[in-house]
């Protein structure tokens, strides 16, 4: 069994913001697997799918970004999912729009949702797929940037990156994180 958690904030006002890229990737993955993420469980929205003989849990924490770890840890503890079978998908300002970076473990890089997950799990030994949302230009504040929408050519780039991130998650499950890193860490939309 695998848990794929996409990070974001609940509510219509956040639906298409940069910070909700994790939710959007999960929506694409659910569409690809022909499932719905609509069961309320573990302080989140949950969908169940099957892929190559593996049961997949698709989780969108509804705790707001900074408390994502509560939802993720509840699901992991309930199903006794090993850390090696966890994939977290989230936005990263340190990557240009459309870039992906996959890692088998590591720090949060200052991402509050990841801080929460690492704290709740007392470990950073789980796979993650970071989707680039770019840095704000000039003196624009980071909060306004991550809670803003994509525009212009960014829309095409982020759509391609989200599709690639969904493919990368499935590749991690079927062939392992190293294979996914080799294929997608050079990806740039």
C-alpha cells in the first residue's frame, strides 16, 4: 500500500493558487486512475485506487498547509504504511515554474507543509516530488506569490509539470524513486 499526499489549502479561494499545486497534481492522478478523492477521513479528502497490484491512497489534507502533517500521520498510523511507501507532492519556490525535483528523503527546505509532516512523522525518510512555482519578482512578498495564480505562459508550463509529476508518482511506485529521479529531475516544461 502507498500513500500519495498532495499538499494545498482547502477552500475555493485557494483552488487554483501556486500553493495548491499538490492538490492539482493529485486531481490529475485521480482522473488518470479513474477515482474520486471525496471521502472525508484523516482530516483530509481521501481516494482509493489500484495501480499495478498496489493499493494507493490519494490524500488531500484539509488542515491548511501548516498542519498537513496531522492528516498525513493519521493516515499512515491507521494503515501502518512504511515511510518508504509515502510520496508527498508540493510546490517549491526555489524551482522555476515547470521544473520538477524528486528526492527519496531530505529536509523541508523551509516549506511549512513539509515541516509539519517531518515533525509529525519524526522522520524525513520519505519520497517527495517538488513542483516549481518560481520566486516572486522584485520586492513582491512570498505569501502573496504562493497564494496567487499562474498567468500567461506559466499556465502551459505548470500544466505540463503537473502531468509529469503525476507520471513520476506512478513511476516511483512501479520502478522506484531512483528511476523516477533519473527520468524527471531534468524535466522542464
